C-alpha cells in the first residue's frame, strides 16, 4: 500500500488485539499474518524490479540457479528439486524462459526421458542486470541491516527444516 494510503494504525496489531479479546492470546496468528503480508510486499517489490527484464522472481531464481551450475545447465528435475517447486511449475517457468530466449532445452543425454535446461548468453546478460538492480534495492529488505537479515534467516530456518526443505547435517 503506498504511503499516502497508509492506515493510521497497524491492522495486524489491531487484529491481534481483537483476537485476544475473543479467543485469547495466540501470538502465532499475528506472526503468520505479518509473514504473509511481508511476502506480499517483498514479492511485489522484487517483481517490479525484474519485470523490465521480462522476468518474474520465480523465473529470475531459475536463471540464477542455472548460472550457479558448472556447465550452465541442469536437468529439469534438479531445477524443481533445488527451487522446491512442482514439476509442472518448473516446466511452465522454463518454457517461458525459452520463449524469451533466456534458456534452451534439449534431451538429457544421461537420461533418455529427461530434459536439460541451459542458460543462453542473453539469459546470462539479463540475470546479471536483474541481480545488479535487486542488490541495489537490497532485495526489498533495506529496512534491515545485515545482522537483522541474518537473524531473519536464522529465525525462519527451523520452519523450513520442519517442513522437510532440507536435512540438518
């Protein structure tokens, strides 16, 4: 919500107050509501930055993942695994990147049924520009310093671990 349309009170704090009056204190309700609102804000901000590049944040993440791979290519199944998304979402994302000229697809020579996605020179240019712009706006987290960003990461890590995103080593 633009600042000129800001409410004169924190609606999540108000909801928490009303919740407490009706059902008792449940700090998790205010926390989840804050996280969901933060997600909306951040996704809107980063999507606005990558949109001029013909990207969404999901497509940007796929390009970044491909740049991190040694050969600039990965099997579609590996992309889904690393980005933690359904195979259909990977297919849609990669197909859009192919149509934009940022990625090529070809049969995986090591897996007769699989497909490899590889980043193109144009894709590398686009991901570099988008990354520069996202870093310049601190990925939308400019209200926090480096230490606070590390704290956010640490606070959310147990949730991701409990959801099975990864195994603790």
